[in-house]
C-alpha cells in the first residue's frame, strides 16, 4: 500500500478549497445556503481554511432522505456550510442558531408603510 504524507497543507490550501466549493455548488446555485456562502466566498473560505488548519472544524448534521428510483435507498447528505451572519446588534449568532440553521424572525416594514 502506498503512503502519502504531508498532504494536509495541500488539502487546506485556498485554491483547493475554492475548487472544492465550485464542485460542491454545481447544480445547487439556487439553494439559499449555497448562494449565501458564495455571496462572501473569499471570507467564508478563509474562515473554513483557518478552522481546518487549527483542526477545530466540526461538520454539521446530515440530512437524511429516501429515494425510490431505481430502487429504494436511504441517502445521507451533508448540509452546505452556512456563513455566520451578523445580527442587527453586530454580534454573531449563537452556536445553537449557527448549527441548527434556526434564526430569529426579523420583520421590517416596507418603505412607505406606516407602523400601526
């Protein structure tokens, strides 16, 4: 068996992460989480790179679903990485909100409408 050493720097290199994102996003550009990640792609990839290099990255939960064509199978798919948005007060969202995707609902009136 062939052993490959010292690959982690190549894996965590920015260009490799960029190519991995492009491959993972193919066919999913209309998904909100992929679009949100791509909106600030460079910053999000640099954050991911920092987590990988510090070995603090933790993958999120998987989404399970069944398909029946051509035969019944259970599929477990990794969710897209969500960028960590800032809340209105400038703080990042809580860890629970980040990992579950739960976000507080913020309703703002449209321009020209009165608050009643």
